[in-house]
């Protein structure tokens, strides 16, 4: 049976709930049900400029935690004072950009962020360098999150840059420069207004 996935421009909450379907994969049950649904989800993005534009806005809405001078921007109040959210400020924009660009270019073989960046690097020549840097940056952010989580006994989502060595802070700043580059590419690619 033909499936039609619709987006509701009047109800953006549906979009946020539906994003999870872009990572749909077969785990158990009837595998024959997954592929048609997955194809319908991907087809919903191909010709829908509004949806692509809105997904692009999600990528660029949260800037990296670096100010104009390259210093880390941290929370000033509350339980997370002196820290920043590594997931929201670094991992999520790279994850969402990989998903959006892979969908735009019809690269639906991979479900993981790293796999999507690898596909973009291999199959979209003009994105080769950016995709390689984004994949390396994403891997570095994951490594830092895991190490922080193990050290602190939590999810590792929040980072205190003062707890890092000078070399680690410099490397992290470089990764956030890559996040900025990816966000700038998405702004241009999807004609988003400057933020």
C-alpha cells in the first residue's frame, strides 16, 4: 500500500515528534513493514522545501558555546553554573545537519551520524572536506562526553571547560569552529536568514 507522510505547517509540534522516524530501523517483528514506511518518510523530505527549511532552522538555532574571542560561554546561574551543554551546543547540531544533508542528497543507507557524514564525504564531492571534519568533530565530542560521564558518574552532557587541560580546551574550540562551519553551510544551503 502507498503511504503518505504529511507535514503540518500549522502544527510544528508534529514535525518534532516525526523527526525520530528519520532514524527508523528494523529491530524485530516484520521487516517488510519497515522499508515502505522508511521510504515514505524519506520521500516526505525530498520535495518539501518548508520541511527542509524548518529542519535547517533546528540545526542553526543553537550556536556553539564560544564567544567572538574564542572563549567558552558557560551558564552563569543555577545548577550548571560554569558549564555548558555539550549535547545541545555541539552534538545535536552535527547530528541534525548530518540527517538533513543525507536526506537532501538521498543518502539513506546509514542510521548513525558518523555513517551519514561518511556517506556525504564519499558521495557528495563538494561536501567532502566539511563532512570529514564534521565526522571527526562529532567523534571527538562523543569521546569527551563519554570520558566526562565516566569521570563524573553521570551522562557527561554538561562540561566544565575549566576542568580540561589547555590542549583539550584548544581541541574543543577547534571542534566548535567546525560546528560553526556546518551551521553556516546549512544556512546557505537552505537559504536561512542569519541569526
